[in-house]
C-alpha cells in the first residue's frame, strides 16, 4: 500500500488515524498481518473484504477492544502506546462506534441508551442528560416519541438511527460504523446514507465504515480500503479500485448489482 513518510511531523495533522505494521493474532490465527492504513481527517473511508478478513477486528483494535501483538496505532498524531491511561481515555472519548446489530440494551429506553456514555464520562444533571438525549434523537432524524420506546418497539431503520444517536452521544470526531445498513430495505439504507453525509458535513466527522453495501460505497465514501490476506491490498477512490487487477476485487464489483451501481464509473 502506498503511504506517506511516517517520520514527517508536518503530515500528522492530516490524519485522524494511522496504523503501521499492525499484527493481531486470535486463537493462534493471524488475523491482521503487519497491516498499514491511514484515515484522513474529514473523510468517509469504506472498508471492504471477504467475511472473516479482519475488517471488524481492525476497527476494534484501533478502539482498544482487541489487543494487538505488535504495530503502532496513532490517533490524532499520538501513539497510543506512549500515552498514560488518562490521556488514552481522553482520546478514546473523541471516538464513537456503532456496532453491526446496534448493541442497544433491550431493557433500557432509547433515551437511556443514548445517555449511557454521558452518564459514565460526563458530570451532568438528570435534566441536562434528558435534554442532550433529545438533541441526539433529533439529530439522527428519529421522532421525539422514540425516546420513551424500547429497542424492540423500533423498526430496523429506527434501531440503526438510535444506535447512531448513542454513538454520537459525546462530541466525537471519529465515527466507526460496522455494517450500518445491513438488514435494511433499500429505502431505509438510502436514507441512512444521506443522514451520514449530512452528519459528516455538519459535524466535521471522520468516518471509518465497514460495509458490504455497494450502494453505500458508491453514495458516501471518499476512499475505499480493501482487506485480504491480513493486509490492505489497495486503498483509493472507487475508480481506482474498479481499475485494480486484484482477482477478488474484480469479482467483488463484477456482479450484476455492481455493474448497475457502478455503470458510470466503469464506462468512464
């Protein structure tokens, strides 16, 4: 993978996340094999790969949820290994994550789910917590009466938006999305894509989005990174990936759905 000079301090401000030589081994199996990746500030980076290729493991390792065997992870130009625990936690609070199935607590209302990160990390009065939860609900386009509902009472699209509202509970800068449109019908998926673009623009977000949704890749991503064999095999614009010679990539985009979605790029 093409990369910039990691020793040039003048370049660090361009990156929200930098990963170098990342190795992750789980149950004796190498999942990520000296992987390199840059996520630019203000971009939506799509991450694709076959099932089991390590996409979710990569995001979880960056977030500190999965231990690495070796390598360097930087957030906002700071090596996480060099930080004190308090400094690391402060950086992690600038990140939000939306897990694939939403991971909402079924016994809590939507408002209570959204308030969880704020209760843990901020010192806010109950009235301010309630107000902040309502702001996040409105931000993601949920009806205000969703606040008192439980996850089981929401549709799939509304559940995704509620999970996104919780991911946005803190004033974050980097948003990690794991299959955000999986299980949604095409109309709900398109609406989510448009919401993501709106939030990126209004909140100046950097987004790492793991997805198999070809429409989402086409509609939202500034760049796309493909994982195979434990490494990033290519990263670039959609046009760059469509022109790449890797057999898996060619097969990934070559189906009827891919030809329909990417027809303009293929013929360009």
